[in-house]
C-alpha cells in the first residue's frame, strides 16, 4: 500500500488536535435555523450542521473526522483536510485515447500506379491513333531535295519558325540567344518564385500568366512565319496570294 507523505500526516494530526481542543474547551453552539448566523450564506465546502445533528437541525453538532475502521490502514487515512474536505484531487485526464489512430487526409497520391498508369494508357491510345491514321492517310511529303531548284522562301520547320522570324527583326545574338534564354530562364524559375502548392489557376496567377505569355508570344511568331511570309521572306497577306503558294501543306 502506498505510504502517506509526512506533510499530509502532520496536517491531519494538527487538524485532529484542533477539533479535539475545540470540543474540550466548549464550542459556542451555532444559532438556530441550520447553524449559520442570520444573513450569512452557507459555505459550499462544508457539511451543514443541520445534516450532522438530530432534532430538526436545532441541536449542537460537532463534525469530527471518521475513525479508520480498516485494519492496516495508514495513519491519518480518515482525517479531515482543510475546509472539511476528506478527498483530494490528484490529476485530471482528458477523455479519449492517448494516441490518435485516425489518419490525416492529404491531397497527395503516389506516382505509381495513379499517375504512370494513366500516362501509359494515354501513350498506348496515341500510338494506336497514329498507326491507324498513317495507314489510311498519306503524309503530304515533298519531293526529294533538288540543289538546282531551291524553294523560295526557304522556311524552317514550324517549331523553328519562331526563331527564324526573330532573325528578321533582331541581331542573331539577340534573336537566337538572349530572347529564348530569358524566356526559358523565366519558366525555369517560375516554380521557385511562385511557391503556392495549390493546383487552382486562380491561386497560381504568376506562373500561369508567365507560361501563357511565353506560349502566345511563340505562337504569334510561328503563325507570322508560316502564313505571312512570301518570296524572299517578305511580309504578305495570305488571302491575297493564297496559302498554298506560301506554305506547303
């Protein structure tokens, strides 16, 4: 059995001595009507005297600590503490388990199989489409290159027409190195500048705006180089000369 601390035993003994001394010297009987003076509120921490004594609560009652009846009980186990308390609060434990077993929901998924399975299925579908399309539709290929007959204008493939269009406006160092380099560097650093993890377009205005401007800038250059450049790579209006005369489709 757990031993009672020494300071608690000392306080309990002092309380018993105080109660015994008060009973031997003669305690002043409490006033009639429940043991409280007229107009004085009851102490909620004490047991009313009218509940301890008989005769309708008008007699003198003395609250004493109950004597220990269990054999082997520690000394002072039945003593009354300060303000008449016979119990002591040790600690308060909140309801619920100590370890939280519920998983916190997240908005992340694993790359495999959630992402790679979809990408693999998309690749198979695109391969099947190209196979069927190329089987039934002939590609509009030109004749073999003839060094004695150079086409006019000589245009690069569509994915390089933007650079060819820039070469007509700026110095080769600016058109071929500086402008594409600044655009690619801006796209590379967009993820470090805009660190918002949200996938919503309204939350990623900087990154989406930068990518949109880059794509629109490059698309305009490709369209101009494809349809608005005629013989000698001069600027023309396509509806006057005809699209097939300026761009082989």
